[in-house]
């Protein structure tokens, strides 16, 4: 009796299953059997190719399968006949946009924005690859040449963005500023000037106003004039400027004094270790670090060998870091990386006779470890004070207190060198912030920060600062929170340094003749300040500007002081960040840019990225 085969359960209509089946015991149906010769045909998954090949051994059945496959295959639908374009449509498809059309302007504006925001060379528009990209995206767009962008599009965009910023600045009651000098790749000197202000929505804003070509001698008198010219060019009254934050260069310090501007000097703790700490051991150890870094920087073989040693020793695959004179923390980063990779460095350098002398001695490593222990804790705090998107000035006094009481205090296990470095840094900071006007400014900012209030003001100065705050609120209540002494807009004419100012004298200068008596008005202001000081302190991690936004109606007079003093920058990092932007604008491909072009491009790059 002939064996009966079971048909495939999941047959999707293939004709091959007319000639194949499965035995009943093959429950999984994995071994198809030919109905003609009863042979098992091995297949891969659901493929039927082997079965068709086997069927060729049975010509009659194979011919039948071919006939069935042909009759079951649906005829292919012929493609629709291409419609012939009308003459008008054909011309429309190839006709370029008119340069007055909105589409042409939109694409050109987008390319202009791309060049300015991403700091691309203007000759990008003449690169074959870029032109091909634009032509592929829109064949009807004809891109203008580089002269159009350099002489028309970029200047127009600059004018538009400048006018927008100028209109915003006209509504600003108070602003602070930072300034610094830098040199381009072609060693041309520039002066960068940034402003910072709190708007009506209690958001801290910042903008780079100008990158001025400064070919003159960098004397204090010329710098004072240059700084004043920036404010004049933007129609900003000097009496609205709360403070100028700069580094400690003698010329910029004197320039601020000649202009009779309140100035805040930056908090750079490592300046003490770099400029004040004249120790032969440190000089030698740092010099060894620089030679080691240089040795690896200029040798790809050493870097390759170091990567192999790092894998063997299970060290992080980090490259060495060079010290940069313009970045204060780079020395500590360089030292820390040398300490981290000490074993790998020694192994690679010792393996080569020509570099064996560069291996740091144990004495050098001890010195580097002492320096690192002294400087490393300062990095986080100093970097935090360098931000420009949040309030920083009120943090200076708490950070100084933390330095004195904890971070720079003598700790168990400190070497004599570590103790000496910490003491030197603390002395440096105390000296730099021992100025009366600086202390007044920092204390007032702390008072107006709801997280700190009087917590970091010396007890014998609390009443003085409170009286100064009431005095200024009394002045602002007359003018509606506006400064009222435009006479201070002119720079200081005398080259003789003026007497040191206190916060009280600064308030007196900016105060209009009071029309109020010493009765109820002053009592109301005193009550307002007392109520503020009695409120629960804001959380230390909270945003003080958000707190003021929620409570400004409760303190209608005090809020003006908050907007005035909390916009001050603790460091001059904002103007120094312009250096990085400028370095990406004035590149080796654009080393011949004219000063006015540099000013426009730096302004746009800073403005558009925000």
C-alpha cells in the first residue's frame, strides 16, 4: 500500500507542494518528501529552491510545475504613460528665481546666517561642493558670489541684529560690563567689551557689544578713552553702568580709575601660585612637565607606545595636557594628568635612550603632588564663578569664606610646600579683596541674594550696608528706579587718581535731591528691607532671580537694587570667551579680514548662537 503524505499546513500558494508532502510523524514538517520518488529533500527554512532542483529529475512533473507557475504569475502592469509637460511648465521648471522673489531672499538669508553663526569663511559660497549641494537642494536658486555676502548680506544682517540689541538696551535700567584685550592670529590687538543685564522677566542677559581694533599703545589713558567710546557708540549712559569687571592688568585698572568707574577685579586663586609662588622646586617640576608634554606632543610613536602601555597598566586612555598661558586652570590640569599617567610616562620614556633623561624624578613628583593638592579644590569653585548665564557676584564672599575656613585651611597630611602654597593663595585673595569699594559692592550683592542676605557680611558692616541700601532705595523711589546723574558720562579728565570711593559715596553721587522727608517714606523703606531680611532664606541651590520674580511685588523698592547689583559678573570670563570666538573667526583661511569685518563677524557669532 502506497504511503500517504500530509500536505504542508502553511502553504502560501506555491505549486511545488503539489509534488511534495510530509509524513504524519513529522509533526514539525521540516523534512519535505517527493511524492514521485519518496526521497527526503533538505531545505533551508521556508526556501523551496532545492525542491524545484530535485523536481528536474522528474521531467514530466517539472514541466507541469513550470506551466503552473507561468499560469499563476500575474501579468505585470505596464507603467503609466509619461505625461508630456506643457511648454509653460517646462520653462517654469528651469527658470531661475528672480532676485526680488521671497524664495531667493529666504535661501540667501539662510546661507548668510550659516556663514555668520557657524563662523564659516565667506569663500565657502564659491566652493564647488557647497554650490553643488545648494543646486541639488533647489536647482532654481542661483547663488550670488562672495562679494554679495561680504559687502551686502553680512553687513545688512549685522545692522539688523545690532538695531535689535540697541532697542533692548534702551529699556535696560542698569547693566554691568567686562572688558579685556587680546591679539588675533596676525598679532593685531583688539578690545572686547560685553554687557550684562537683568530684563523685566528676571532673566540674566549678556551680549558682546564690540570687538574694537586697538592699534594704539595700551596705555591707561588710551584704554580709558576706548572703553568710553564703546558706551558712546551704543548710546549707553555711564551712570547706568554698575560695575566693570576686568583682570588685574595695571593699565586696565588705571583706565577704570581714570573713567571713575566702579571696578571689580577677578577672582583667580592660581595667580598666587603662578605669579607669587617663586619657588625653585616648583619652577623645576613645572618645567619638567612641559618638556614631557612637548616630547609626546611632537612624536606619534611615543603616543602610540603610551596607548599600548596604558592598556597594559589599566590606565585611562588620556592624552597629556599642555599649559596655556591664557587659561588659568591649565597648569593644574597639566600637573594632574602627569600624576595620573606617571607610570606610563616613565615606562615609555625609559625605553628610549634619547628620552630617558626626561623621566621625572621622585622629588619632582612629590612637588607636583603638593601643588596639585593645593590647586585642585579651587578649580570647581573658580569655574563656577566664571559662568555668565546665572548670578555669580553674590557667590564671591561665600566662596572666599569657604576658601578661608576649609579649602585653603591646613589639613592633616599636607606637606610644607602644600601649606605654603595655600597660605600664599589666601594672602593674595585677602589682599585683592581688601579694597573698600570692592567690599561694599560684594556685600550689597550678597544682601540682595535671598540665599545669603547678611550671612557673609562682617558683623560690624551689616548696619552700614543696610543704611546704604535704604539710602539708595530712597533715591530711586524719587526717580522710579532710574539712575539720574548723566553728568558722570564723561571720562575722568585728570590723570591724577581720584580718592577711593565707598559704596555710600557712589550712592551719593547718583542720588537726586530728595523731595521726601525723613518721616514715613524712609520708615516704609526700612520696613521693606526688614521684612525682606526676615523672610525665610531661599534654598542654596535655587535661582535668586526666580525668587525675585515671584516676590518682586512684595518688595517694590528693593527689587530695583536686586536688578542693579545681581547682574554684575564675578570674573571677566565673558569677554575672554570672545577670544575663542574670535580665534574661530580670524583663522589661517581668514587672516586678512579687516577690523570692521572682524567686529561684525564676532558680534554675529556671539549673538546668533544665543
